[in-house]
């Protein structure tokens, strides 16, 4: 049955049935002697309500589903295995701090595993879980009466407001273990669910206004809690062991080069979150030691076999995903000579994205659409970019502007059918939630500029796990666009696009990308990553014979001009490249014809 919406065992029910005549003070004292829990009942009415509920067997309530709040309770088998792993690593704490203790499984596993515990602190914001934790602890000691309990405090408290310094001040010389499983959810997700369980300042990484608006200000609640606790306890003796998403560990280590927290022996034990929590996310046990030297690399293991599978972190002031691979390709870690771009963003795919069936455009609402051709361009998404040459698209999109912020009223007069269609679906534009559209012309898009209309592009998917670059050519003499999940660079001529694509698909480049790209990231390839590719050094690793073999025919003059011009910093941003003068024009024509 349940009391206070918390599960309660028969042994605990039997205990309270036999103790219902005790006074409020006596029952608390008795509970303290059995379980170690200080002030089990905070108020007289709590004791009265519990005994009354048990006696009449009422108030059997269904537990709400809190998984939508990122609340994935650690099962007892997993909490036991984690504590066993800690013990195997010679961790035997005197103080346990469980900052989001949930139903108390980690606390019970700690009591079962470690033999030197003197004090346990559990903090939990959800009141039914506070009761369930207390009931679990009581049940354990009722069934194990020969075990002396440590002193235990279970606080009904918001972890964001709890003053953890009171614990460090009280236990300065003792070994502390921070143990737990914080919520696997972002601040924006909790806000959308109407939760108050949020830190007071959500932009805790101090991103600038635009980054905060476009997503970098969104962060994982588990990351916030982890960083808060590491900052408080890292100067004291002990360890930190949290179940978190892999992205949280990566972000903490990414910041470690600046924060310089006194953490070392940093380890990541990857778990099967689908098996343990029935959720599709990459997650792990994040483990580190406090009050030692400052380390900035991490060993990554499989939790179940404890086999080392990778080592990543900081090397030569660069953050990398695989230190072994990086050592083989770090010579090309530098700065790309011009800017990688993201594709179009419109947040109105129902009306802006089209397919062409039997010569007719069909939108994502399955409606046939009659449009002028001028504003319709082929569109590629991340799933279309798998390497090779692309000159056709399965989708199309309406391009309303040639640069961000351009007025769109021209469409009404120049392209009346397109304007009528867009106006008919105006709600899809006015209801876009992102603030980037605020105050912008009607039907505005983003990720648009001169670069979008370059006829030849070298592009890569940001969302898929491929690291190969695709060469994108025009379709019917119109440049093909990419969506905002893709990254690309644009060229005026095919030869410069072909050479660049070849250089980026070379083994040395591919190994470098694999060394710095995190496969478990939601967006494995990012602009920051691509901007680290030093094209100049790749060129130095490439000889003319390679290119001649790859393309069948290319003049040495073409290669020399490419080398001279393409590596100039921001060359494509600041000027139009004119690689091919009269003496190399025949080469361009040859390759263009040869495809």
C-alpha cells in the first residue's frame, strides 16, 4: 500500500501498527535508535495521519509518472553494482551526500556496501519520495537489527537552494562521497512542463545574448547540479559519483581547462540506459576524486565489463574526443582559412519544404502547390549527405530572401502565386516561437547570404555519424540549398570545390575529425569542429601526383594557383576567387565536362 503517496512495506506497516500508542517524541526517538534518521516526523499530524491511514487502509494513491521531468529512478540492482564498483576502487566513505535521493535506493546500497559510514545526508524536493526513502531505510534496519545505523538526515528541500557548505564545515577532515542520479532533463524542458525545480539563474555559463537565444543557454539540470557540487566539495577529501548523460561529462571536462577544479582520476563508465531506465540516451557513471592534482583528461570504460574503451579530454590546450587518434593527426589542428556556414532555417517545414511529383510541387501537408519557379530551389538535409557527388535533390524549398533581414514585399508583385501561397499559410510564420524572427520581415528565413547561391558546395551532415564530405553541384543551373542541420562552404568553380572535397576526405583529415568529434553528441559535427581543420597543413601533406591520379588530368598550374589562393585567411569571405586565368581555363572545362 501507499502512505503519503509513498510505497510502504509490510514490515514498516507492522512496526507502526505496534507503535501507534507512542507519543510524538517517543516515536521519533525510537525511529532514531532503529534507523539513524533524525526527526523522522517533522510534525505531530504526520505521525497521526500515517497511523490513521494504515489502520483504515485508505489513501492508496497511484504514483504520478515523473519521467517527463527527467526523473529516472535508479533500480536497486544498478545502485548495488555502482556501490560495488566504488568499493572495488578502494572508495569507502565516512560521509554520504545524496543531493537528489529520490526513493533512496542509493542510500540503501551505500549502507549495504560501505562499512565506515558515520553520516548520511539525503536531499529530495518531491515529498512522497522523502517518505519512501525514510520507509526504505526503516525497513532495512528492521530486517537487519544487528547493524548499527549511521546518523541520517533526509531533507525535503530544493537542491538548488540547499546550503552544502554546512556539510563541508561539519565534516572537513572526513572522507565524503557525493553519490546520486540527478534529473536527466534540460532547463528549457522543465520550464515547458511548468516545473519550479530550476536554478534561479538559468544562463549559468554566461553565454552572450545571441548564444543564449539560439540554444547554448539551454543546459542539462544534471550538469548544473554536478558543477555546483564539484565547486563546493573539490577542495575536500572524497569522491564524486553521478549517473548523468554523457554530454554532461563532456561539458564538465570541457570547462575544466578554465575552472581548474581539484578533481583527478576522472572516469566515465558507460551504461545501457535503455536496459536500466528504458530511455534512449547515452548515459554513464561519472566518477572522480577530490582534493588531488588538477586533471583534464578522462578514461572511458564499459560499465559492465570495466574494459577501457577510450581516453579523451585536453591535449596541448585542445579538446579532443580520442587522444590516441589525435596524436596521429594533430598537425592539422589549427584554423580553417574561411568560414563554414549552416544552411537555411525557416521553422515552417509544413509549407516551406516541397517534393516534386509528376511535375507538381507537393508540400508537407500533402497539398499540391502552384508556384513560380524562381524562388524554388533544391534542398538537401543531413540524411542526404553521405559523401560522393550530388546534383539532384529529393526535396525543394522556397527561398524568400537573398540575405538576412531583406524586405519580402517584392514577392507580392513579382511572384503573385508564391505570395498567395505564403499568405494563405501565414499562421505558420506568425506562430514561430524563436525570437530570431521577432521584428523581421514577413516570411523571413535565416542562414541565407551570398554564400548560399554559390553554384558548387562542399557539405557535411551535422546530425549523422558520417564524417565524409559531399560535393554538391547545381541542378538545372540552379544552386542546391542545404538546411540548417548541414555545414558547407561555397565555390564559384567546380575545380576548387573538387580539390577541397578531396583534401577534406583524405585519411589524415578523416582521422582528425574522428579524433575530435564526439559520436554520442546530438550534433556530432559542429562549426567549431570544422573551423579547427587546418587546410594549409593538409595541402602540405598532399603532392601533385595524388591529385593527378584522383582527377585523371589536372595541370600543375591549377594546383599551384589553388595552393596560393585558397589558404589566404578569409579569402572567400573578403574576395571572389579567380583561380583560373587563360592558361588554366582548359583544365576547368575538362573537369567540368568530366564531372
